[in-house]
């Protein structure tokens, strides 16, 4: 059973930074492409970054140059370092397997990121 536990969100001022973590279990993490997604109220969930099992990354245009996705396969953990945060980054952030390759049937609880002065 896939389990995902996200953490690290919070309230931060514009221009600030946060580092999100996600601990995964229930599947072969080290070979599984992973991604971070976000969803704000009234909007569809969108992918912001993804990383392959060997560390190749891709970012959405909205976060390119500001966010960095990484993973620690020994710890079954994927991270999202978010710098230069903007109010429009406010959302609930989720990690999951990369939906380019997997049908996603369940989500973790997510972690709330609020960027506001």
C-alpha cells in the first residue's frame, strides 16, 4: 500500500524559503520517478517538479530557477527546496509518483504553504 507523508510547510513572507520533505513507503522507491504537486483552493492539482530514480529533474515554468527537487533513496524521501517564494506559490503541496508513468489512486495529507506578508 502506497503511503506518503509530507511535511515542512508553513507561513513564510514573500522572498522567503521553505524545504518540504516526503517520506514514501509501499513501493520500490529507488526506481520510481517521483513528483511534487500543488493545489490551491478552486484550482486543479498541478505538477511543479519531478525527479527520476537517478536524479534527472524537470520543473514547471512557474517554479523553474526557484525550486529544487531532490531525493534520498536510502531514506525513501523526496525533497522540495523552495526559494524566492511568491504569494502565488500558496497551496497545499503533495508528493506522489510521477503521474506520467503511474495512475495515482491516493494522496497523502499534503503540507500547506502560505506565502504572505
